[in-house]
C-alpha cells in the first residue's frame, strides 16, 4: 500500500489553513476506493497566535499537528514535516503544499495517479498554481532553462514536461530522494530558496523533475503580489515614494523578503559549504547603490527591463494597466 503524506507549513493564517484542509477532507472519502494508498495530512504550525491550532484540533482531529516555536520558517517547517512523515508514518511520498492555494476538485485523484504511475518512478513531480481571475496565467510552477513557466501554452504538446526546478507550492517528493540527498537546507535557505535548492540538488543527483498540468490549484494573485516578487530594482522603479522605498531597502535584511541578501548570496554560492560574511556585505552594498543611482543612470534601461519582465511573467494586459497606473499615482 502506498503511503502518501501531505505536508503544509502554516503560521497565523487560520482562514487559509481552514480552507485548504476543508478542500482536502472533502475529497478524501471519494478517492482511493480500491484501498491501494493511504493519505495522511501533516500540518506544521510555527507558533501561530490566531487560534489556528485550536481550529485544527477542533475541526480536523485526524490531522497530524506538529508545533514549532516561531523560528522554523518555511524550510524548517517542511523539514520537520518530512522527517515526521518518514520516521513516524513510513511514507513513500512526501507532498509539499502551501496553505494559500485552492486545490482542484480532482486534485487528490490526480495526486494518487502521479504517485502510483510507473512513468514517475524516482521522479519529483510539481504542480501549477494559476490565478483565479486569469486562468491562463500560471503564477507558481517551476523553471525550464532558467525561464519561469507562466502560461498554459507550455503544456500544449504534453500534460507533463521535464524542468530544472520547482516552486514548493505543490510538489511530490519520493522517499528515495530524501534517502539519497537528505532534507532541504533549512540553515542556508530558511524561508525562500529552500524549495529551489532542494529540487535542483535532487536533479543534479540524477532524479527526474517533472512539471505536471494535472496537479492544479488556484490563488488570488493581485498587483501587489506581482510587485512583491519582482527584482528590487523594478520594485524601486514602481514605488517612487520615500516610505515605500524604505520598505524595499529593509527587504534586503528581512527573511520574509524573497530578495533578502542571505537568500540571494546563498543561491549564487549554493554549492559552497561556507559563504564568508564579506560576500553578504559586498552584495548588500552593491544592491543598495544600484537602487540609489537607478533614478539617474538606469531609468530608460529599467523601463525596458520592466517590459521584458512583465512579458516573461505572462502578466495580463489589465494587470499591467493597473500596475502602471499605480506607479503614476505614486509619483
């Protein structure tokens, strides 16, 4: 019998947690009618203070609830859940899920099919997260030849394709991967980058990495989300008021920021066992100087870079209009 564990790290987002658990447990009775697999749900709660734990205990008593002290972040939470799934539940497949997604109605059926398919032996299988409003806009997926996959056109010739690495929003990790390469690196990639680094490391170790259009979810992805995940130079260009720019500068030292210096430097030197402090310091100074001089020396280049970025991200025209209008109002 195939043992599958869903692992969801959460913190202070009770509504999201309740929603995705409701979706999962609504689907569970309808799947696996031939009793060939067992699906367990593991929630790793990193010291929520909004009643998340009480809600889970009260409404979802069959969930395996693991508790952190507030210092796990995403990667630490995923590692704790993966270790529990292997050590306590003897799981064959570990499934990463984010709490802020709405899974498709046939998600668990497709998940079981992927885990049991002989085509995917020793293969990490990722899923796609689409915007709820613009269904062709893939907002989380993976990378192929260093390019993000952002359109359903990518699957025009096949429902699943080989990629280089994946986002951790939806990912199936076979037990064999962990047995060979260990867990994600929670020391160097505490919040951002832990998914990309782990999947890249598995790929380099000989495991196949697939992005499947059968594993789908949606999320509300608005203009603020689009800006938040942009490179800092583009954020700087779009946020010309002083208060917003101070927040962008603080992002270089904030673990919640996807462009924090710790994350960016460790991605560059991911194969180094130790990164000296001076590399972080130099990177920080360079990034700050780049932003400060961009208004005077790089403006036209930045405008071109922004257009290229938005095209690469497959951002809808309506969203781009709102984005540029947002900048005009901020000037």
